[in-house]
């Protein structure tokens, strides 16, 4: 769809499939700057996508937007690339990546502390309309020094994190709570977690229904998986090595 926005950092010489980077809830493609630099250095075109109504995408009423709408955004970008991509998603974006990988040709899927797919739906959870902010995730101040949910980010990294924030769909969050069922994936899946992640620790994936490889990053927080410059270099290097084994 024409209302979504993406930025791309091109390598000097491409040696890997293109990567599509999908942000988490209540933020935007700004979180992927370090990842784009690292991927380009390793020979991959890295497309950071602003989902509809986020970042630099066209303003959009998120009050009734659902997870499948976000999947449509990813699929629309993927079809423009002319070849199957690698999908990387963080937090909510990790689940979006898995949902998209179940629909379109995909080389591999990587979830950075992703929201998990469900075994079955919980119909007792109502789907509400509306929007919410990052305050629901513990970000209640605009001051970098106040961000206790980002313990491993320095001031510069926290400034980027705060600049990435935006509104989010309440309906999409309720859909995740109700359960997104993914029966299988036609591509390899890698789950990356951080040992200081209090939102989605490694233990959250003990009952993951999809076969997956796992990578644990010592001392990385939830935000650190995308914005701790030092950790991103470590994770990206491992991710690229893993992707090369899948090609």
C-alpha cells in the first residue's frame, strides 16, 4: 500500500538477500538505524519499515487496525523487492514477521524477543477499538535519564528510543492477547533473547509451538536488542552467520 514508508540502506555489493526490519508496538523504524548499518556492511540491503500510522508513514486511524493489517504492510513491501526477503521483527514486530513469513516466500525469519504465537484462541478476550501510548510499557517521561526500562542503553541510544515512540492500536494488542495462531512456517526461524529482558525473557519461549533455533545475548535488555550499539554488532554478526547457513 502507498501509505507505508520505509528507508533502505544499500550495501556497496550485495551478497545476501534483502532484509525487512519490523519495529515493535508504539514505536517506529527509527529503532533500526544501527541494524541497517551493520547489515549493509555485511552485504545486505536493509529496509526498515514504518507500519501504517507509525513513524513517517501516512497518518492513519489506528483505533481499528489489527495485526493482519500490519502483516499486509510487510507483504506489500516484500512483493516490491522482487525476491524473497529475510524478515526480522522486534517484540510485536517479531510476531508480525512470523505471520508474514507464513504467507509469502521468505528466506528466513528472525524474532528479537517476539510476541509469541498461540496454540489456540482465547475467545474470552474482547477486541477493543482505540489507541494507547508507550506509557503502557513503562515509558512515562521524555527525559533520557529516567528510562529504567532501558538499563543497557547510553544517553544517545535512549534519545533515539524516545524519538521512535508513537501511538499504537489497542485492537492489535488485544488480538495478541487473544492469540495469533500460526500452524507452521515454511522457512527457518531464529529467536533472539536478552538475559536482562524483563518483557520477553528466554523462558517465555519454552512452549513455542514453532520449531526454532535460539540465541541468548548476555546483559541485553528488551530495548538493547535493537538499540544497544555494542549488542547490535554482536547479534547482527550471529544473525548473518545463521542466515548464511539457511541459504
